[in-house]
C-alpha cells in the first residue's frame, strides 16, 4: 500500500483534488511552490501543455515569453534528461542566464528541484518544486527529498494523464499476457528481476523482458510506473 501523500494523489477524482494533493505534498516536503506540467506531443513542432501549479500572482506573465523557456537551463535540462536537477542561482549564472534567476527570485523562486518523465507516444510529465531559502546541507537528507519527489512524480503523472487528458485521447486498456502480469505482481512485492526469475522459473533476462514488455504496453517509462498503472487499471491486485 502506498503511504500518505502518494495514495491521495493517485486516488484524486477531479483536477481540483489533484492540484490540492500536489500542493499539499510539496509543502510537506518544505517547498512553497510547485508546477506539474503534462505535455502531449500532437504533431512535430506542436505540443499541448496542461499545467497544474500554485504560482504566485504575476509570475506567469513574466514567463509567458517562450524565448525565456528556451534559455532557462532547468527547462532545457528537463526537456532532454530524466535525471533530477537540483538548481540554484549558480545554475543560471553558469549558463549565462543570471538575469532569469533574478526575475524569478522576486517571486520566491531561488532554489528547487525539477525532473521529467518521458513516456511513449509523445507524453511527458515535468514536476518542479521551489522555495526561497536554501536546500538542506545534509547530503543524505537531500537525497531523501529527491527520492520522495521521484516516487511522487511517478504517481502524479499517472493521475495527471487520467484526469487532465481527455478520455478519447487516452490509450486503450492494454492486454498483458499472464506471464507479464505475474512478473508485475512479483515486482510489486519488491522483488528484483533475479528474484522474479527464480520464482517464475525463468532467467533474469526473461523476467526483465516480461516487465519491460508490460511497461511498454502500459505506456510507462519504467517498472514502477507500470506497477502503479496496472494497479489502477485493476490488472493486478
């Protein structure tokens, strides 16, 4: 069972509930603002952006210019990478974009963490959390915060796709093989690919193939997303 915060956002029934849970989780971690951005690539060069955030008044107007996004080192990192980025003023100065940091710092955006999930069929989810005071100096504590955000991003993107994307544009319920479902069930129990293979009487490589195939059919980028989506769809219990 998912702990508090994760389960609530996964079970959100409306856009407003989704936003409330995203903001609540963000503030529990000690961040003031959050932006959860769902991106759907329609055609080459044309994408649909669906944002859920709690940005302060006036901030959106400052960043309405697309040219700023093309210069923003955090946004450019998220467009190309799935590894989280921990940013501060130095991040912007090192990319010759110090004035962008100064503009957003006036609204409380002085440091933060951002990450992106890039999924099949041109779907993306970007989660960014921000605050006006420094991040923890303790390395272990900071790693824990990043890990919490990574898991939350996986859960939140599933809820975002369900609540924010029109039903007609959502992928159909996939048909998984019995072996793929069994591999996902053992993965849900926390077993490694080697352990899954041992339980199912197959090699580690074959176990990975079953899990990866299931993730592809479910439109997920990794096994954690696949397990959560299979749970929500009622494919595993």
